[in-house]
C-alpha cells in the first residue's frame, strides 16, 4: 500500500513499506538546496524525497530523479502525478547510474546522492531491500563517477554517509576529480559521536576544505 507524506509547503512524497525516507534524506536535501534555476540530479533517488524537498523549498530548474528500482521510481512518478508544478521540472528516471549518461551530461550544476551505506555484514533476503542498504549495485565510487560525468566544471556534488567511511568517500571523490570543499558532521547530542556526515565536493577545483559546525537535533529539518 502506498501512502504519502506532505512536506512543509504541501509537496506530496509517496512512500511504501520498502521505499521510505528518513532524516538523512532531509538533511541532504537541505544541505544541497539548489538555486531556483539550477539543473540538478538526485542520484539513488529512492522515492524522490530529495528532488521533491528541493521543489518544496523553491527549486524550479530541470531535475532528474535517478533510481534503479522500478517500484521506487514509480513512487516519485506518483508524487508528480499529484503535484503538477513539480512534474513540470522533475523527471523520474529509472536507470542504473553506472550507465546514466543523458544528452545534458557535463551541463548539470548540481548532483546529490544518498547512497547505500554498507559494504558487508548481514543482508536482507529481499534483494531490493539489500540493494537499498548495501553497495551491491552502487558503490560510492560509482556515485562519484556518475556525478563527475553529469557536472559542469565547478559543479557541485553533495552526499551523506556514515563517518566510518569518510576516508573511503574522500578517496572516491578524488579519483573522480571531485574536490571536497565543505564537511559537516551530524550528532544526536553534543557529547555523542557523529552518526552521519554531509559533504560538498566541486568538479575540477583546488583543495580547500571547510569544516562546518556540528549539526545537532534542534537544527535538524522538519517536514
């Protein structure tokens, strides 16, 4: 059964038991908010919450929601059917980002990705659930390489990930020609270790990383 959540300004996000969104998706969307006319891509889009949150906050430029899973991509399409204003500029794309090379490649201003976090450990017997959580069909290097193909020179790539993978993420970004420029850790309390980080990288730029203040629960976005 599909239900929908309503974002701050009324944009619907249809979800299912398998394809939902969490705090990390909202944090990523707010951290990466495009300028109103930017050409953008939401990679590993899932139910499309990042693209839809961008729209809810004022983005109106061309936007691709790229997702390999058919059911998840259909959820974004269902949200757009019920929000014509968003449908005018957001395009659901069911595709493997490892091969995603649209005609507009090299002309995107911005891309964001909430990728699978895990490389090992227990995996669900449901292959779709396993794919959403483990790097079976999308590694962090795959996501970085896709972003590098899409972005113009100086274009921005945003992602969220677990802190224990920080060095691996930075290596993948560097290998794709994406230079980390801003980093922010997310905590559940001032004394706690971070549970998430948000990163902005830019294509073809020189080193120069700014570490932003930690993000704490009272500063998390609501919807």
